[in-house]
C-alpha cells in the first residue's frame, strides 16, 4: 500500500493535470488513482492519435495469424490499468465500449486546454 501511495503522490507532483483529471472523473478509490497515474505516465494522450492509443492499450480484437504476432502490439500492464480505471469510474465490470469511451474522454479532457503551436 505504501508503494501505491508513493505513485499517487508522485503523479500529483509531476503532472498538475492529474489532480484536475481525478476530480473531474470523480475517482476516489486508490486503485483507480493508481491506474490513472500509470496511464498518465506511460501514454502520451496529447500527441498520439486515438488509433495509436487504442493499439497500445489493446482495445482492438487480436488477429489470429501464424506469421505476424499481432498480440504483441499492446502492453498488458496498460490494458489492466485501463480496466482498473474503468472499474473505478463505472463501479461495475466494464466492457470494451465503456473502456474505449473512457479513453476518448481522457484524451478530450487532457487536450482541451492545450493550444496549437
């Protein structure tokens, strides 16, 4: 639990948008805050297209292929993080559409205050 608290405190200091985002999403559980901190640390929501974020988080259905290893496109830890965040946000077990909606909402909230240039 101490490691969890350190991650959350570090995210609050490093990213000022983290506290604003946690309050806007109304996330109060420690696991939800940890998942949000992990996503903000590893995913570049501001400069990445939605398709790239969807690939990274593993929200595409994997293609079965013997030649290409399509299942290696995403990071499993980030997929679990978005799942934990969606569970904290929706208070239920989320389906794929709910996870994707939450990712779009995160990208919108993080990029609304940025100006081009």
